[in-house]
C-alpha cells in the first residue's frame, strides 16, 4: 500500500481524534467533490451513499450495484489530495470485501451501517472490515454506524440510548475508530452518548434544527456530517433558479466556474 494512502488514513484518524470537531460536507460526484475540496477550510471529504444512488437513479438502501458505488467513490478519491471517507451502507452483503475494494481505489475511511441487525452479526461486520483493512496494511478509519435512533420506532428513549451505547462500545472494541449515531439528537442525548461511548468517539449527522456545531464540539463530538442534505440543498437551488429563469429572471452574478 502506498505511503500516500497510509498518510491520508493517518490524517483522517487525526482529524477524528482532535478536540476540534471534524466537519465533512458530503459530496456525491467528482464536480461536487472538487467544489468542496477547493474551499480552504475543507480538511477531508465524505461521500453520501443516498446521494450517489440518486445520481444513478437508484433508491437508497443498497439498491445501487456495489461496482457503481466503488467506481464513483474511487473517482472522488482520485480527484483530490484530501483523505476521503466513503459511505458504504451496510457493506453490500460483504463488508470486508467491499472495504478492500474501496481501499483499492483510494478510500481511507468509511461509514458502515448496522441496520439494527442482531448484535453479534453487527459486531462481526465491523470485525470483518477491520480485518480486511489490516490485510491491506491501512489504518482504515471506520465510522461504525448504529441505527438505534433511526429505527427506534416506539421504543422508550432510555432503551434506545442504552442500545446505541452498547453497540457503540462493542464496535470500538472490534476496532472501529468512531461511532456514527444518526438522528435528530437533543443536548442531553448527545451528552449521554459521549459519556457512554467516549470523547471524540461519537459522530453525528446535522439536519435542520440540530444542535450547533460549536455546541457539539464542546460536548466532545468527533465529527459532523450532512448526508444527503447537501445534495438536496444544491437541487433546491437549481429548482429555484429554474423557476426564476422561467419567470424572465437572470443568472446570478458571482457564479463559480466549474473546475
């Protein structure tokens, strides 16, 4: 494995463990990756599986062929010198092999969903990814995701928090670097997750109405991402532009050129 790949993996891990929160603005193709990578504040890139699936016309939820997903995340990785973490859903039926392929195209970190599968099965998937990365001699940054809140249903809140913490700890013990707990989380819930899983070990998604990044940083959260919301915002801007143009509007000034 090249020094470049290893150095990117080391840098991505450093960004996750630093007291300063890592903010990743999710991208879905080469041109969106270049647009975000060109911003001086960008330190790493992360893909959004939902957005990449939508790009190709597939529904979210591992409906896109894994070869297409790997091809796109590889194109994104090749377009930048920054470390890239890929959203690989639940691993497309073979988490270890999928991560091995992702490393082969330059990816140095990934999200992996547990989809609230049985506990031992979810932990085994994390172990498979860690083993695959070790075989490739890469300190791969696995952001192991638990869907405890996403799939909470009508379960009591305290039970959901306890489940997320138990799964998170087990994922860390299996070699994950960070635990991704998506959901619209309030301050008390984030405090409990960080206390139970660890400082700079919890990753969250921000959606409209989520806690401010500065607050999350003070609480000890490692990473914020935005999932498919970045693509939705871009498409909203496109639709709004079309409405304006149809109404005899003009293109706005200050538009950035394509790279």
